[in-house]
C-alpha cells in the first residue's frame, strides 16, 4: 500500500472509530470541575499522574481560598502545597501553579492566554495542558490532547506507531477533522477507562474490536 493510500485508510478508520465512540459516549465533557480558565489550567496541572476524581476533591477548597490568578500568585506556597498534597508530586505542582499564575498576572493581565505559544511559556504547561485549556475554556481546537489513554488506545488501534505524546499528536491531527480533535481525546479517555484498560483490555465487549489490530492481545 502506498503512503497516501495508507493515510487514507487510517483516516477512514479514525473517522469510523470516532463515529462509534460518539454513539457510545454521546456527552463528551471535561470531567475536571472549574469555573474559569485559570481554574481549568490549575486543575489540569494537578491532574498529571492523578485521577480527575481526586483533583475534583481538592480543587473546591483550593479555589475557595485562592479563586484567581492574582490570589494564587500571591499565596504562601506552603498553603497551596497543603491543599493539593493528595494529588501527588504536590511540591512541584504547587510551584508550577504559582509560577504559571505569576506569569499570567505579570504578562497577560490576569487572563489565561489564548495562544498555544504563550501558554507553553507558562511553568508546568506542555501541549497536553494547553490543548485541554484552549479547547474547554475557549472552544479552540489547537491540537489533539494526548494523555496516557489517548496514547495507549491510538497505538493499540494502529493509528500511530509512536509513543512520544508530541509525535502521537502529530500522527493523529491529519486523521481527524479539526473540530473533532478534542472530542476524539475525551472519548478515547472514556473508552480507555471503561473498556480498554492498560493491563486488561476488555476486547470481548469492545465495539472497536473489528477495527483493532490489537484485539485479544495485551500491548502497551
Ligand atoms: S479491541 Fe481490545 S485492544 Fe482494541 S481498542 Fe478494544 S479493548 Fe482496546
């Protein structure tokens, strides 16, 4: 198969996967709780190596005490650390949250910027976090969010042979309509949690089994 027809085949497959996942998971919403773009940015930083459920347990008290970028920028760092401790890597996360909020106050007038390049200047913000914030806070599909579920499922489904998230994102973007970039990620995350688990994928009840080269094989 030539490179062009292989890409066409992959694109067709990606669209079919998306159609099925849209039927299975009609509501694709971000499971982090937030009221403002700054709060979404903070929640996304906290979600690294942690479940959204756990993050949602700590953010109400955090945002109650420090509701915006200015409050977090001026906070006593030990107070932030205490409030986010149960999400793991709390010292680093507190440092990044405060560093990002200081930059937002000093360079962007207290508002989370809407440009990918500017977001990537903030401490603790890589493409995954920037994509989540742009898509859910501003409705901007700047890229495909690649977390551990998106990476694993895209690989198992044969849509990428890469494992580096930036390279996986580069493989996925041409396969999907831009308006579907974020909802692809959300639905793959749902499917990763519900069916295609890292250790024991439930291939026997997977609606993607006939499209999946990894069916009945545990690969990562
Ligand atoms: S068939 Fe199995 S490996 Fe493939 S996506 Fe479904 S659960 Fe995952």
